[in-house]
């Protein structure tokens, strides 16, 4: 029995010693430094040679949000490999940064595990390739630099992978972005009137701010398509945010030189749960 207690004491001392080398920082839902009580994430940093190895955790579950390395103790300026995860443990994105915050490779995933986009980069602009994929798995478009006209090109594909259009991504032309009928103020009013803001509270969420980043497409006919959530703070927030966007009216579509085109939109939707 004496040797048993000695062994436990030895492990405890080792654990305490290891923790002294770890820097701990707490962050709110917008990644601002916060107190431990208000934090939605916590980062652990440990110096290894000239870099800090880090692991970020979701709070209060302590499930891993991301891991990698950086020259500083923060979530910015990663260097080397980095992996980020959804709350359910599935991979959100993977990347390798050959310079601080400059990726030579990056791949992002939908919550269903399919790829959102894939980036290959290098020191030369001709090395750049970025592929965009639909939630069903097909490649929607490819962004790259064409050396002959020395212009950025956006090439679009159909469901079978056949190229259906190729156009300059940046040029002097008449471009009109997609817009909700009535403009931004009307879009905000639609969200306010149709979002069930009580969803997280009914599902037992503690007081705090819950932000869902929604991505979707506006098709050439103005219809909303391929709505997905980039993150899931839990308590039914993701599902409610997707629902309210999926059921919105048609938008005024985007156009380039008078031709209607597909337009990508991102929208942050915030739920607040008060302590009262």
C-alpha cells in the first residue's frame, strides 16, 4: 500500500511541473481576450524551440477546436501545420503555412465531411489554385491566374465537372452584387422578424452570445441555394439559422455585364441568452 501512494504522488508532481510551462489564454465568441467566466474558447501554448505549439478548446466541453504552431501566443499568424475541428470532432479545415498566416495548402470541409474548397499556393502567382465544391461533392468553380492575359480567372463547372463558363474574376466592368429585396435594412428586418431567438434558451444554453456563420448561394434566378453552417455553437442555433435563411424570399440576383451569375453570401447570425 505504501508504494501505491508514493507512485500517485510522483505522477501528481510531474503533472504540476508540466503545467508551469503552459501559457493559458481565454477568448470570447469573437476571439477577443476574455475572463475565464465569459470564455467560449481556451488556448494552451507551450514554447518548443522558436515556436509555440498550441491547442485551442471549446468551452465548456473542452473538446479540441484547433491544434498547430505559431510564433506568438495567439490564434493569429500560425506557421507550419494547423487543423481545426467542428464541435462534434469532425475536421473543419486543414492547412500548412509556409510563412506566418500565408498558406501553401488549405482544405475546408462542410459539416457533412465533404470539401468546401481546396487551396494550393506558392511563392509564384502561377502556383495559385483554389477549387470550390458544392455540399454534394461536385467542383463548382476554379480560381487561378492566367499568365497569357495576366488576369485572374474564375472557371465554373456543371454537376458532371464540365466547364460551362470562364471569365475574368477582377476586371473593369459593370458588376452588381446580389441583394435582398429592399436592401440590407430589409434583410436585417427579415432576420429579426423570422429568427426564433429563443431557440438556445429553450435548449438549456447558459447566458452568453452564440454566433453561427452561414454560407449560401444566390442563383442566377435569385433563389437561395446550398445553405450551410460553418460552425455549430450548439443548442439548436445552427439548425435555426439554416432554417431562417432557407425560407427567405428570392433575392435580386448578381450580374456581370448584364448577365445574371451565381453569387456567394456569408452571414453571421447571433443569438443572445441573458442571465435574466
